[in-house]
């Protein structure tokens, strides 16, 4: 078997342009980084979801830069081929642009290949400043966990026409600012489909339907390790008789084949 090539932006875009779905999972340590990489996961995301699944927090807001740097470095050590994205935690880019640049540089030095920012508005000039400095940026629209209190809790976004149009315009603005990938979370599938069709960069859905360019889940969710109740978009791939390695391979396969998510079970209208 030929050695797998290390993922980079060129190869990610080639997969996207060829119509191949991108398989993305969160990852927080070296052991799972190796397992996910061996399973063929395209992108590892050091998400601030670590606050909830590792620390037991109610939301992601307490996660710090120091913690994100620690986990990014750990994932880097276990990863050999996958593209590695790190979340910019709450407060690390909400002030001066210079502060955001400094924090993004630290994450890149810890091993990230790309950083992720939530929202639009004030984020647009930050994304532009980072991309101008050679720091690849992934955007995040729809439900943005760092704004959970402003959004009134864990709620589907973009159900009314005005809100869906705003998401579309924000997505276009992020792409114009140089963003190279966009996570769309908790939106009706029709809205995510419209955004995906309007952009020339990959969209990664989570609770946003099958028409995105790829799918992401929280690792602990797709392994069935998080307690009930789980979000509707979650699927447990660690079914009886499967090993964790087989569950990871099943996730990658289902994403690549476009059979996950199943709109009747894991989608929103």
C-alpha cells in the first residue's frame, strides 16, 4: 500500500473540487490523533468542545489559550498525515487584532495548520489580517458555541428567511476575507446547501445536512461516550461488535459515501 501523503490546503482543495466529501473529527490527544489519522480522517479539529467533553463544563467559554495550546501540541505529536485545525478559544480574538494575531501565531507554533474563528462581523477584519500573514483560517457560522448565551441556548439558526440570508452574506464576506474553509453548525439543511453552492471553499457541516462539502462530529459523541440526551445530529458509530478503530473507519466511509448524515434522523428543516 502506498504511503499516505500529508494533507495540505492544495490536497484538501483537490478533494473538494473533485467532489470528495471531507471527514473531520475533533481530537484532543496524541493517542486518538494516531487512531484518527490511521482511519483516514482528513482533518483533526482541536475544538474548544474539550471544555465540555474533557472538563465537564456546561459550555465552551471557560477553555483557555494555554489549554488549547497544550492539546494542540499533544495532537500534533500523534498525527502524521491529517490537516490539523485549532479553535481560537473565547476571548482570544475578541479584542485588538494584534492580540488575535499573537494568539493565532502561538497555535501555529504549537502545530496547528489552520485556526478557526466563530462568527462574522468583527471577525472579518481579523480573518483578513491573519490570512494576509500566512495563517490559514477556517470560519464557523450558524450556531456558534462561544455565543451560546447571546443566541438563547443550543438552538437551530437560520430558520427564517432574514436569518438565512444573513448567514449567506456572512459566508460570502468570510470567503472574501480569505477564509479557506467554513464550518456550518445547526442550520436547516436547505440553508447549508444554499451556502455551500454559493461558495468556492469547502463547507463542513455539523447538524447542517448532507449537502455540505464534509462532516464533523465531536469524537466522544460519535463513539457514544457522551451521556444522554445527545443532539439529534449525533450518530453513535461504536455499535456492538465494533472496535473504536472500526467505528472511526465507518464514520469516514459514511461521510465519503454521503450516507451520513441521514436527513430523516440527523437533519433539520
